[in-house]
């Protein structure tokens, strides 16, 4: 297996990563060491902003861990075709129980564009559906992450929705896969195995 490595100028913003045997050639040609102080300051400012957003996200996740009701489960999306003549790629999970409620997750490729099979830049979006009847609205935060046996890179993004009997389906939300290569890797698998985390806000 090829060892993936990164440029030694990563700390000043070089995004390159590739096989170890190409590293020497890349570093000899890397433009980052020749950038001006002002250019480097702009790059470092962008890196600081990215780091700040990451810290805000992790702090949000830590605050969710203090919620009274927390649940998670492994989910398996299985492909199915609709009766449409248009080629569309859809996925759905079997029913699952989290926080004493029944749920289903659906997913679709490229937000159901007419011919997703013709595009190599693929994205996945997903929807969380409440199948139980509830006595009062459920205000939930939730996120999907890779399962314990998958190596597909998914960035954690927290979504929020208030589920009720009248509004039992979230919008379709972007599954934040790192890039279209990772997405294609996911779609090439027989099933998509992820982990769903659900946090219920208490009134």
C-alpha cells in the first residue's frame, strides 16, 4: 500500500499530499518557501480561521455531551431504485430505535439530479425521518460519522431539527464527505455503514 505523506511546508499552508516517492520532487518545486511575507500572513490567517471553526465545532460537540438524552446506533444504507424511468440513486436504512423512538434515514446522490451516473463529482445528502408518534415536539441535534469499520472520511457537522407528528422529516442535508473521491469510494461499497448520534434537548 502506498504511503501518503505531506509536504514539509504544510505549516505555512502547502496543501500537497501524495505518495512518499514523489515527496522530494514536490518539495524541490514547492512555491510556498518563495512566497512573500504578506502572502504567507494571508495563508496563516486563513489557517487560523479554519482552526477557529474547528474549535467551535468541537466545543459544540462537547456541549451536546451534557444533554440528558443521548443515543447512537450503527446504520446501514441500502440502495434501491425508484419506479421512475429516470436513473436516480437512492438509499434507505431499515427502521432503527434511538432514544425510545423509531427512525429511518434516507440518502440520495447529487440531490437527485437527472443523471447522477454521468457525473464523476458526486455528493450525498441525507434525511432523518421520525416514524413514531410523539406527544410533544422533539428538539434534536444529530450528526452522522463513519462507522467503526469504514475508512471513509466524514467531517463532523451538527444538524438541528424539531420533529413532530406534523413535521416528521428533516430537510435533505449534506453528508459532509471530505471530497468526491471519498464519496465514490462510499458509493462503490455494497452498503454504506455509518453511525448516527442523536441528542435530545430538554425543555
